[in-house]
C-alpha cells in the first residue's frame, strides 16, 4: 500500500511565470511549472530519452524537451509532439504560504534501467 502526501518543494518565488524548475521529491526527479500564476508538476525526465525537462522550454501550455524537440502538455502530462509518445505522470500541487507542495505517490518509484 502506498501513500500520497504533499511534500514541500521549492518556493513560489523560485518559479517565475512561464518557467520550469527542477526538484527532487521522495527521490524522484520532478518538474514544476508556473503557467500564468498556476503551478503544475510532472515527472521531471522526458519519457523519450530521460532528459531533464527543466532544461527545456515552456511554450504556452507545453514543455518542449531540449533534446529532440518532443512536447508534453504541462497541465496533463500528455505527450503531444513526436518523438514523445508516452505521457508524463502529473502530480497534484498545492500552495501553502510561500511553498509549493507536490503529492508524489510514495510507491511509484520506478526501477532505474
Ligand atoms: S529525450 Fe526528450 S524528446 Fe528525446
């Protein structure tokens, strides 16, 4: 049985509007985004080639991977542009004061290959 709890990550002011930052939560690489003042979180590694998504580019509601130009919907994690075909997991976010909290399931740590 896994549990999901909100874990404090970075500060609201650490993620400017239209930006993405990298964080590690419960040993997992995640990406945190600010779209017009709304915060979102997804898995932090591209499902195509495990590139860090926070090194990519936010374009509207999409994150573009810097490696091969694949794109995902930031709000849902859905893979939208080739070569990406596997969706990102997206995680619930809540704001407490100045902190961004992200709920990453504790039992979803995938084995590294
Ligand atoms: S590693 Fe991200 S598009 Fe290939």
